């Protein structure tokens, strides 16, 4: 077999391959002999059909199959011989396919970029540290109580945070507009669910009262037909209900499936959850800085095949997340290209760090991570056992641990500064950068 390779771009290779005719004929004859053993042709007993008849009827198909298989096999033999690492399937252009002649074809494909991860000592990371103070715990208990707020009907006038049951009809230029009417809808004042002025206009109203609100839709309102227009809403208040926070008692604790009894036991469990969230938040922020640093220090070209595959994955994820009748390939690729490129580049860089530093998943850390996740469940031992019985789930945890080991490796060489902050600042999500 003869092989020659041409570099047509930084990542694209054009490989010309010549396969001896004898290899094709061997494969064709092998298929014809297999066919002869089972072919059923009128006038002949099975297995007794003359090869000339078999060849006349089946040689064309056998040759097509043989050529396809030989091209596939010889391509992978060639890339191994040439020490190439294809990124995606090749585009194959046959040059000579004639019977009795050597098979010649050209395979065009991309290869994975070859690079060494550098600049680890230029990466700057701010590593936060924080503790769960008693005040943070008290605030979290208030949040949990508010999340379980009950509403009780009251005779007093409505005020912010009350829940109103209302009927309303909206009109623009005296005409009722689509989506502008409802009956028996529940509205918490101050929630910001309605357009500006709607909820404020119902403060002080009592059950049975009707109010007319003249309001203007925002200029950036999602319904362009209504954006910037003035509307008149006739609103009838059916009931006013005031919020009632639940007591911190056994009934309340039971809603969270906590075995510990009493307020102190509940506080202890909530604190554990907050500390777990805190560790994850700090770890995530450090990881994000490390990944951003790796990206900035190692710009690499992305194989189009990998980018296209990642775009397709993101399309499928988007459809699964948002539903609807749209098909993944109907979503414009441009929506996902930037995110796809980032993920592909990071994947290549992380894989190269693993290779350069000969990293392997630390099985002790794998178990620690599984135990940490399991601790949030009522039967943690069962959760741990489940992970170790499911190879796919266990390998996913190993991948996460390996990524953490990549972060640790970078931190050993990066410029790291430690900063003590409050719990709230530590767990606050990082704001996405604004587009210019």
C-alpha cells in the first residue's frame, strides 16, 4: 500500500492512498464464495451453483462492498502508519476503481491540533474563603420560611406581599387586546409579575373593590404590538390574603425530611447544607478562573468536525430543555458556535494537561465526592452503593475528579491570592460578561 500526505492547512490533511488490486480481488472472491454456499438459484442445488453463475449475478455487489471495506480498513492503516490523529470522518474521493487495477483514492480530513499547554504561571486566580456565620444561618431559615408562606384571607386593605385574587380586562384604544384579560388569577403584590404600575395600583384596595388603572407598556415589552402603548385595565379584587410564615416547629422540619428533631437539630442540618453549597461555590469559582486562564494562555485552532459535532449536541440540548415542535437542525448554528468553540477548546486543553502531567483519577477523591453527594440524601449508604454498581455514573464522577486534579495542577503553578469574604459574597453567582 502506498500513502502520501499533503498538509492543505494547519489542521487539514489530504492523503492519497493506493491499494494493490490483489487485495480487492481477494475480498471480492471471499464474498462470492460465501454467497455461493447459501445462494438459491432455480435449477441448482444449494452450494452447487457454478462460480461463473455466482460471479455473473453477484460480482457487482460484492465488488462494491469489498471496495468500501478496503477503503475503510486501509484508511485507518494509513493514519496509524503516518501517526495522524483524525478529528472526524474523512471525505473520500475515489480516483481509480477499475477491475484489475490498483485502487486509488484521496481522503481529506482534519487532525487534532498538536500543542503543549503553556503559560500556567501567568494565570491569576483569586481563591475565596468564607464561613457560615450564625447570621447567615438565621437568614437562610427566614428564606425557607418565606418559601413555605401560606396566605389567609383578610378583610383589611391590600398591601405589598399580600396575595390578591383578581379579575381584569385590559383595553388599548377601547378595544380588548389578546392576552389582556383573566379571571380568578392570583397575584402577589410586589412580585413584579405585571407591567409597571399594575401591582402598585392595587395597594390599598379591598375585597369587592373595582379599580381602573391607566398604564403604559414598556418600550421593550416582549409583545411588540403593545410596546409603548397606553392601556386601561379594569380590575376587580375578589379577595385579599395576607402572608403567614410557618412556625419553626416539628411540622415545618418534617417538610425537609430531616431526621433530627428540635430547632437545634434542624439548624445543624441546614448549616451542613449551607457549608456544602459554600464549598461547591468556592470550588466552582476557582475552576472558572483556571479555565479562563487556560483559554487565554493557549489559543488553538479548532477542527471544524469537532465544532460541528458540538454545535449539534448543543442544539439537541436546547430542544430538550425548551421543548416545542422544533427540530434540532432547525436552530441556527450561529446561536451555538461561540459556546461550542469554547467547550471544544477547553476539552482539548484539559485533555492535554492530563496527558502532559500523566494524571489519573484519584480513587480516594472519587469516593469522597460520592460520599459528599450522598450525604444530602436520607440513606447515604444506598446512594454510595448505587454509584459503585453503575459504571457509567461512576465514570462520570471520575471525569469530574480528573478535572479537579487538572485545576489543582494549574493552581500549583498559577498566581494564587486568597481573599476572605462573607458567605453571601462567596455563594453569589458570577455575573456573565456583558456583550459590547
